[in-house]
C-alpha cells in the first residue's frame, strides 16, 4: 500500500511543481514586459525626494482645505480637532505603508509604477482591472472636475467683488479656467511639473495664511455672533457628522502615491518618507490653522468655502477688497496646479492608448495624439463642471467611495498581504482594525453623501449660476 501511495503522490507533486513554476513564469513575464508609452513618457523616473515632496504637497494640501471650518460646524471643537489629528496620523501611516510595499517590490526587481499594477500583483488581476483602476480613475478625474469648478467659482467671486451688478454667469468663468487648464494639460510628464508644484507649495502657504489672518481679524474686530452648538435634530446631526468626515477624508486624500513614487529616480528606498515629512509639515501648518481660526471666527455660520465668509450678507467685504482678491488669486493659481497633477493618471492612460513607445516622445507621431487626447479630456471635464455646478455634492460621494478605500483601507491590506506579519503581532491587528473601521465609515459616509444629494436635488439645474 505504501508503494502504491508513493506512486500516486509523484504525479500530484509534479503537477503542483508545474503549477507553481507556471505562476512564477507568468509573474516574471508580466514584470519583464517593456514599458508602455504611459509609463515611459508620463511616469518617467527622474525625480529627487524633494520633488516627491512638492508633488505630495500639491496633491494633498489643496483648496478643499478651505472647507474644513464647515466640517467643524457639524463636528464641534472636540470631534473636529480629533478628526484632523486622526486623519493626519492615519494617512501619513498609510501612505508610508504603500511606499514600503512599493520599495519591497522594487528591491525584488519589479517596480510598480501605477496603483493598478500594484493591485494586479498583490490582490490579483481582477482587483487591479475592475476595482482599483476604475476607482482611482473616478477619484482623480472627479478631482479635476471639482478643481475646475472651484476655479470658476473663485474667478466669479473676484468679478462680483469688483462688479456686483455684472451679468457674467458662473459657467463662463468655469470655461475661462478650463482654457488655462487646456494649456497646462500639455505639460508632457509628471516629472515636468516639479517646478510648478514647488510654486504650488508656496501658494498653498500663502492662501492658507491669508485665510487664517482674515478669520482672526474678522473674529476679533467685527464682533460676529459665534454659535458653536450642534444641531438638535438627531438625524441631521448624525448625517452631518459623517458628511463632515467625508470632507476631512477627501481633504487628506491622495490616491496617486504609486504614481508619485514612480517619478523618483532609482534607488527609491527612503525617498518617499522624506517627501512625506515635507508634505505633512505643510499639512500641519495649513490644515489646523485654517480649520481652527475659521471655526473660531464664524462658528456654525462657516460656509462650504471659508472665503465666502469674508463678505457679509449684503455682499460687502469684511476685509479689504484687495485682500480678498489676492487670496482668491493665490487659490486659483494653486487650483490649476492641483488639477493638472490629478490629470496625470488620465494622461498616462491616454498616452498608453495612443502613443508609440518606439518613437520619440516629441515626435509628430506622439505629439499630435497627445495634444488632441488631452485637450478632449480637459474640454470634457470643463463641460461637466459648467453643467453641474453642484458637483461638490457628487464629489463628496466620490470621496466616500474612492478616497476612503484607496487611502484608508487598501494600504493596510496591501501591506499585510505583502509582508505577512504574524496574526499575533500588533502590526497585523492595527492594520486590520484601521481597514475594518474605515470600510464601515466609507459606507456610512457614502449613504450620507447620497442623502445630501437627494436633499439638494430641488436646486439642481444645468449650467446654474450659483
């Protein structure tokens, strides 16, 4: 019987060995494929850790942080400050985990340049193709649309400030901002944005300090009534809390860590951590100063964009007109940098689809389809922004479905699957707990966002002049 069992075990072992070998060969072949045009031209790896800091700061420290006082209005002082602290700690931790996973695979000889590539190898082809890839594209393109809309609103704010009886509509300002984006979209690669993103870093410090100074000035000198009480309606208060959490998550959101790390020249070890330290130094200064000063000055009256609070109910400025205009200009300029950063995943897909990697990056064969495809992409985003000026509600839902999974859940899962920490280790349970908690928060925040859309549906109108 022992001999017969051994005879039967031989084919089984051979089949298992063949299966393992086939899987290994498939993985090796996947990694050894030559770089496509998207990776070769858009995600070229030439940057330093300083450059990664610029890219990270532009992608995270963006004008949506001016909505943080509004989020505090639904959370109150304690929960508001706590949500900022938790958001900062968890996202710094999760982005560092993604970086470590990417460094690990790079050390093994197969460097991942895109989020979907990392998901493909760690979670499987279906997760990369049908979940991570589409969600990342939705989040990034949604961010482009949202930034174009916000840019148009800031342009209109300047116009109304100097010409209160003007007849220009919001969609005209959105189109104007879209023209600026049309030009910036032609910047060939992510690495080429390094100087623009350095300026962006300075701009975010400028408009954040301006917003903070204006809030302190108004709160000190104008004697505004400050009400910090939360809603007495249980349903409104609960959904308001989760909607505010979605705002905070979207503010800290990134969704393109692998693409930013792809811009680094090898070896990449340790460079992203330094870039994250630069970024979160700016995050700490800007997020907390704007959120705390804005909520202190205006309390529950804090608007969705704190700049709106710098005018009284009759449209009269509470600080000098030139100061409001200057702050809006800083915001508009940085919005253009943020939007072009979040265009990069779309540009990479377009380049991969239409460019020829065997021809020169600036050959006519590649330049013509690049200009056409990117222009169509920006025109479509601008059209959506002009048509749907209530896109902020939709963006909250995109953030709940997108930024939560990409930034608060997947990094923990990817790290545990890559390094396989012991199930008895604190690291395993910390990562698992964060993933489970924020998965639940993501679902609840999505429900709150859908509820808000239904409540605001009666005011929706295409090309509305809001």
